C-alpha cells in the first residue's frame, strides 16, 4: 500500500508503470540469415583476413575500418538489410568480456531496428555456449532503456527478435548459451527498472508487493515483515533509520530451495534504502539527491537474481534479506548521538545519519546467522560508501571478506559476468576507529579508509561465518552509455550473484 498522501496523489494522477521483469525478446539460433532481419552484425578482428561474401578487407580499409575493439562501420545495401561490422581487436585476445562489449557496440550502431541478426564469429578458445551467452547479454543490455514516463512517440521501440547465426555443428551449445544469456539479461533489466523507478512510487511496501507477486512463478517463498514484526524481532537498525520517514519499513525474506539435496546454503543481505536524503545529515547537493532513488540497488540486484534461479536450475539453497526503508529528515528522525540496539543486542552510537546502510544491514546479517541450519556463507551487497567509489571508480565494486576462498568465488563471478570487483583489505587494525564511549560501537570511523571501516562494522554481525561484502556504490549507475551499461541504473551485481550462486561451493571454513 502507498501510505502517505503524497504517494497516494502520485499514484492517482501519475499511475505507476508495472514493476516486473520486462517482456523477453524472442531469441533464436539459425544456420542462415533470417529474412526479417532489419540489421545484420558481423565481427572482424584487427589481425585477420575477411571471408564474408559481402565485403572484404580492402573495402573495410578504404572506409577507415581497422578492426579495433569496439569500432563499428554500417554498410548499407540495396538488396537487403545493412551490415554492421564490429571490430574485436586481436583475435588471440578474444574472451567473453570482449564479445559482450562487441555485441553491445553492434546493438548501439543498429539504431532502432527491432529485428537483429548477429553472425557468431570464430570464438577461438571461448566455448560456444559461453560466447552465445555473452553476445546475447551484450545486445539485450545495450538496448535497455527506462522509458515508462515518456510519451509513446518518444520511446525507443523494444527489440523484438535476436537471432544468432551459427554453424550447424554447435547449434545445441549456442542455444543453451543464448537461453542462459537471455535469462541473465532479463534479470539485469529488472534490477535496472527497480533502481530507475521513482522513489515516491517504489516504496518499501511496494517493493514487498513486487516480490510477493513474483514468488510463485519464480519458485520463491516470501515473508514480509512490517514495522510491528520488525519491532518484535528487535531490528533496531532498520527501525532507527526508518524513524524519520512517512513510509513504513519492510524486511523482505526470500527463500529459494532447489530440488534434491542442495550443494550448499547461502544467505544474501541487501541494502534497500528506497531513497536516501542523508537523514538529518542531509546530502550536499541536488545532483546527488537525484540519484538516491537507486540506493536500493543491492536489494534490487538480489531480488532480480533470485527470479532467475528456478529457470537456471540452481542447486544452491538461498535465503535473502532485503532491508527496505527510506532515510528521511523529520521531527521523528534519528539524531546524531542516538544509540540503536540492533538484532542480537549490540548497541550502536549514531555519529552520521548518512551512514544508514550498515545500520539496516546489521539486522539482516544477524538474522542470517540465526538460520537453522546455518548458512555456508553470507554475502551482502550494498551501495555503501562514497569512499569505495573514490578509490575504485565506476567500473569495479569493492569486495572485502573474512574467508579468502569465498572472496575468490565472488571475484571469479565478477570476471565472468563483467560485474567486476577489486579486493580491499579487511584491516582489523582500523577496528579501533569504531569504538564508542557510550555504546558497543559507532556507525562510522575516521575520515580515511571509509570502505574498510564500513566493512569492519558489518563483520561484527556475521558471527564468524564465511562472509563477503560487496560495496557497489560506484558501479550502480552509469552517467552515459558505456558498452552494455546503459545510462542510468546498471543493474550491477545481478549477473554476478546469479553466476556465484550457480557455481557456489562451500569453503573449507564453512565446513567446520
């Protein structure tokens, strides 16, 4: 329910678009070019001959095309759809990431065509299914746009069909990879929709409704905890952050149980700050405020990833805690110097009301440790610190953990999906910066190493279980189109989490 008057007015005069995974593009594999293709893509390396009957190396060279990675050339034809030639650089260096980027370049150069065909190139050492997945993701994610509030005349037409043209010998592998890529891309587009949606309409309560509406078809169990239920659980972190908001909080617990014996058990915790004003410590400028509807990107990535697990046949049992609320200033908002008691009894002195993400996540982390049986690993994901963004930029998130084998699994998933992470140290010498004179700890440390002290804060609540923390503050949003990252919310973490959960193996630490 939309509880505030402002929200009700928005819903009445500006109806919210449907919030669910977007319609899927029709995907097909063919041994010949489809007759309805509006544009055909072909890849050319920088160091090889050209065998295509429609153009040769001399023609490309005369047109200034060298085959550099990401370079494109549109070749009009009078007897058929145009070709888009895309450079992939040195063929020997081709990998899934470069294929994904090249496919995105093709999609962007194809304009508003609704039927695309892409010739599957010689992928060298990249398996056919991995290549097909990467190509499918690149095209679909590059064509993503969030346009529900624009007039129909200003909306780009959706991509209706994508055909991969492959040789007859590996059709089954290509079909498998293309289907997998379609699932990954659709989940990522859903995460982007969630983060791009205006915060007035995608409230914590609405987020819970979305999860409930998707549960049955996605093979998920959903439990929703309102303010009263959270109070009974002692979730003082989430309730403290919510104290200044007119919108009620929600904790959304999602459970995915595979058929048969699970290979392992993972708990996920996501930061779901539906809008972050900074609380009484208001953020400094309008441009920052305008992006804070995406401060729930961690929770959105988890919800989106879990919608894909049943379709992919995931063998890992997964329980997720989405900690959802606004962080707003008002006469009831938490104040500097307040002491919150989080789930499990630890007390936290609030030194910065804009360091709220770690407060809501602390409750979820404790609840994850209390599961029976206990999880083999806990992974949290959050748009947590500007310090991480300043350190790593906007293309890689930070990862910090207490179990190196688990961190390596996260890093591997980041490399395979392009949702890359860079490991930062869990330097416990900095823990003293969180000491408080009046409580068990403060919610922030000093001026330096903010991403690390935030992780040290979170580690206090995992009870020694194998744990990895992903700080996606810099990667959650793209200020301009960049390969398959479309301007706006990126859906970062969705495909990383899917890949991680699909391949999860309990670490040695989790077995003891």
